[in-house]
């Protein structure tokens, strides 16, 4: 019997339809968590789920679950999914691919009347990106028991509104308790968001795990003073100190090349006036590495740089860790299942470590977890030009189908 395959056209059309919600002029998507655009995307996903005969459930942090029943209702679900929210200048595939690939698997099983033993759940999780509410993946963190529900609901956007208030506003504060439920397996499909698969001409990335990451809120304080009258030796220029920290973060990553990553993505200068020496800069630091040892060394190097820069320039600095995610290795059984499915389908695959965080990071604390990566054009993501080919999108979904059938126990 030939392997069951998904409907590539239908999956592509669903992706393109979803991409119209929050579409940007440059071909990307702006669908920040819990905005009206996010609500619209959620509504469409829920409607599609109902059309596919799924039961729909929403938990207290707004995670949406579609369930396709299995033949043994007491068995825990095999779960897949990802997120529908995007970065402000995001693309059409990040997150939404994993959600709609899961839906396409359900539609395909419906088409062919397949019955699985375990139920299959497709989840769309709240605020994965962390752009509007830090930290990222907060709702999967609550689901996994890493954060309390109160912590998740009290995350606050720059305009002062909380995640909980926005959930209420858009009507997605559900009643189901968040987490505390058995999950048999979690398998998430996602674009790679990096250049490795494309460079190796591989269609499928067999994800071994997720690299560790540590996030810091930092500030450097100096003294505001007149740009014309303050001699250089008298200046306490907070921006100059912050710029030295940009270099220090870069140096820490370079010292652990090629796997180390260091980024200062946010910079808020006060008073931000062209003829006033900056008195204060608030900025973020994001450090990542697949192994804990090097990551700790990078953090130490950056902390030391902060002390040194501030001491040398008469500044005071603060570096406050707001998030620490150790590296997450995935389950060997799930890794094998992805690898087997790719070879059974004749798809070129390779082992890969995820450079980005994903919902799978927290799910791995709850149940055996794996991920499937597909290439994205030039490795570009978190950008409106993010792109993936229809063939690769279909290939990843076919692998997901095989893995879910494998894990859910198929019977015809
Ligand atoms: Zn994502």
C-alpha cells in the first residue's frame, strides 16, 4: 500500500489565506500576540478545526487545541502545532506552518478515513514570539509548569496592557486549566530559520534539540549634560558605555564561534536629544549556545565587560537576567521517528540543532518531544521576505503525517 500523503495544494492555500491576516506591503505578516489580527487568525484556525470535525478547547492562557479523536479515548494525545503570532516584520511561515501542517494532517486522515489509537491534538500557542510580551514561549512555559499562570497573565506590553487583559479583550481566555495533562508525544514542524538545510541541499532537518539562551534587561546610567560645553574628560556618556557593551557581546559570541550567538536588539536612549549627552540607555542582551558550559562563559565575559566599561567611564550599570533556558536535548525515540519517516519518503535529511527557541522547548519538559525542520529561502526569518517552497512545505508535512501516525498507532 503506498504511503498516505497530504494535499500539498490545500496546505499551501491555507498558508496563503492565513498570511492575508496582518499582511504587510512587503509580503510579510504583522500579527503580534493578542492583537485584533491575532484574534482573526485564531478565529479562522478554530473555524477550520470545526470544519474538520475537531473538538476545540482553549486553556486559561489562550492556547487553542483542536482534537481529532482516536479509537481509544483514554489514551493521551499525540500533539503537534506551533504558534500563530508573528514578529512586527514577520513572515508567512514562522509558527503558522507548524499549526497548519498539523491541521493538514487531520484533514488528510479525514479524507482517507484513517483511525488512530491515540487522539491527535493540534495546538496554537499564545505569544510564542515574545515580541509583544516577554519572555518568548510564555504560554508553553505555563503549560509545562515552568511559569505560574499568574506570571504568564501578568506579562506586560510596552503600552502597559497585560497579557491577561488582552486575552479577555479578544475573547480567548479559556476555562481549561493550562497544563497538568498527559501528552504522549509532541512533534512540531517549523521552518529552520537558518541557512544550514539549504546549504546542504537537505529537505528535512532532524532536530536534535534546542540551544540554550539567556536574556538580560540592562541599563547604563551616566549623566546628562550639554553637548557643547562639557569637555570630553568630564563626560559620563551612557550611550558610549552601551556601545562598548555591543562590542563586548559580539566578542563573547565570537570567542565561541561558530555556535555562540550574542545580540543587543533593543536600545532606548534618554533623553534622546541631539545636543544632550545621553544620561541613560536601557538595552537587551540575548546570548545563546547549544552547550551550557560555553554559555556560562559567555555570560561571565559580558558581566565582566559591564563592570570594566562602567568603571572606566564613570558610569553605573545593571544587568538583570530575566530568562534562562538551558539547552534542551530532544527524545531519541522522536528523533529516530523523524529520521525514519524522512528516509521512508526518500527525502534528504540531516541532523540539526535549533538555534531558535520554540514551543517544543517547554513541551520537552512534559513529554517525549521532537521537531521537523524544512528549509527557508536564504535562511532568512523574522523578516517580511521569509520564504519557503511549496515542495518543501509539503515534504515536511508528509514527514509530520508519518511521524504522527507512527506515534499515534494507526489502524485503518
Ligand atoms: Zn516560530
